[in-house]
């Protein structure tokens, strides 16, 4: 992934955060704990990707 442009890598990370927020919002709206956990997992993966991109 070193050959990608920095803007494209940033867009991938931001889109993962958007997915995490949407999945978490659906979980909160429907009171479904599975969606809340899935949103938290997406958020955690997004943070890990953001940290790896900074290096």
C-alpha cells in the first residue's frame, strides 16, 4: 500500500469511520447490541488503520 497517494489512503480511513458511525447509529436506533458491537469493531479497526498510516 505504499504506492497509493496519501489522499486516497486518508479517504479510505475516513470512509471506515463513516461506516462505523452509521452501523453504530443503526444499533442505537434499533436497540440492537449486535450492530453496536459491529460499529465499535469498525471504529477500532479505523483507529488502528489511522495509527498505521501515520507511520
